[in-house]
């Protein structure tokens, strides 16, 4: 922090009055100038609430005048409530933010630029996992510090794999291409079983009466395809944008993506994956736990779902297949904590956000083995915590150690509209209403039309 006794500090505070600097609004210790305050902090993940409550308790012990009140709400309701509260001017002081939503908050000037705080307190941005700090910046402004990250991997049913005669080592060396699906499709076919016990490689396989699907796809990924098609498209050479973050020209008409979506459609036509209109209304994890599908692609935030004590099947992890570009590609996504621009407690909110972005808090999160914290040393602690529970989750981390192994999901304005346009296009493809090239070319025109 800037020492308020330093020569020129008063002038600096005056110059920064529009953006607010920690030392300008409180005491030299950063305590609230107007006595005790309570910060409202929102998050959606009930699996992480205990970790952040522990952080809040430790933070309060170190800052007795600041109390953090945590509110947890399920995902869909969370964003609805937040949007409503922001519109009403009654938002929480701090909330957990996600890249799909935050551009709209930036555009409407509802998030505080914390760059002046970061500069004043000399926050070490190099401590965070590569690429994550880029997610939260625009035009020299910063809207959050990285708090955690996730990547993708294959989740498979171990018993089904064994029954099909597929060894875990076979999944470690999978390849994929959009023409014939590579060894990835061969494994999927072998794991698909009809009601007579014949797998997808058997000429007599009945695709209309499937008992267990080899692959359970995610078709509700909107414009990102984070849980499957995005990774395979990237491994095929697809990039979403002219630049990312904050590009203005999307590339959903890229033949590399069209080929990828065509493969997904063919996989369904062959009976190896459920048809979109026949998919269970249950979530993918529920389908996997019911034994109706042998493998899927899922993010590291589902580790406890599949490897935790409540899992109804025995699951394990494998890396994503190597695509035509010659490397495995996983989206790397992360969260941050946003400070509401309208809060009356900016200094206290910054202290809390800074603490959330520190090793003191992220080591607590790591020890609870729920997500991978953004700080690199905390990530290693999370790995150790998972290993202590008998979970091998190394595959999620390996992408971050491979050059070109990760890519960012698209971050631009108009995220909500883009997601719906692309989702509708993909749905028309999987339902057989449109060819991939037709649907994605039209969607791309609509998307780019949003930018003028």
C-alpha cells in the first residue's frame, strides 16, 4: 500500500479520487474509515462454500472491523439474482465472477477497476497460473485477480472399460481426427453396447436399441463447447476469434469447426452417443452414475462428483486425445472475484479480494481438494491433497505444463446473445434439421453482425 505520510500522497489521492485507492479512503492499516463494515460476498458452488467460509473467518480474525457474509445460490438462480440486484443498484459488495458473464458487467461499468489497488499494493501477478491474469483485463483496466482454474479430461467407467477389454493405458494414447474419429472413436464404439450385448464394432450392432452409450456428449455448451467439442475443434486447428480476449470477429464458419461438429453428428447417427432429442433430462453426471454411458469429457470442477465418496460407479480419468495439430488441447478457464462499482466499502472489498487472491486463502482451498487454485504453489498443494485421498488427477494439470496445451475460451461483448445463437445452430445440426456448414455459417454471420 501507499504510505499516507509519504510526500505527495494527498495529491495522489486527489488525482485518483475517481478510481479510489486503498490508502486514500481508510487508515494507514487499511481499516474502514467509518468503523466496522459487513461485506456481502456471493458464490454459487456449494462444494466450495466451506473453503471460503474458512477464508472469511481467517480474514475477519486479521481484520476485526470487516465481516464477510457469504451467500451461496445455485448457478442459474445466481446469475438471475445478480443481474436483478445490479439493475436495482443493490448488488453484493463482491461476487464470484465467470468469463461468460463478466464482459457485460464491464460494458455497463458495474465492476470496479482494481488496477490502482494492484499497483499500490504491488500484487505479484506472476504467482498465478499462466494466462489467467489476462482473462480479467481490458484497455489497461483490471477487473479481478485469479482465484482458481479448470481444464478438461476424459472421465470413464472403469468397470465398463475392463468388461470391454480396453486397458486404461489404451486411453493414455488416444488420437482423434474428424474423418474417422481415430482410436478415440474405436474405443467409443467398443464401449457402446446394444440390448443384445453387441458392441459398436460388431456388424450386427443395433444402433436403435442401445443399452450403454460409449460417449455421453455435452450439447448445452453454448458458444464455447468447453466440455467436448471445443477441445476437439481446437485440436483440429480451430480458434474462436481474431484475437482473444476482446476480439470482434468470430470464426464459427471455420471448416475445422464444421468438421468437428460433423463428427459429433456422425457419432450420434452411428448409435455411439445418444440423440439430442432422446437424451435424458438428467445431467451428464447423473447419466454417468446411472451406468447408461461409459465415458464423457468433463472439467476438473467435477472431480468430487466422479471420484468422491458419493459416486455410484467406479470412475477414473484419462487425457484428451491428440488431434491433427499434434497436441492435446484443453480449454483453461478460471474465476475471479469482482467488486461492485457501486459499493460504499471499496477499500474493505479490495482487502477481501486481495486476500481471496493470496496464498493464505488459496492454500486453504487447495487443502480441501475441490478445485485447483490459481496460484501455482497452491495448485501443487491441491494435487497433494487429492493424492492423499487416493485420487489421481494429474491429467488435469499436465495440459498446463505442455506448450500449446491450453487455450482460452472466448471473451467478448455480447456473450449471452452469442451463446444462444450458436446453441440454436448446434441444436439444429444434431436434430438433423441443418447441415453443419449451413448452420454454422449462418450463425457466424449473426454473431459478427452484433459487432457492426
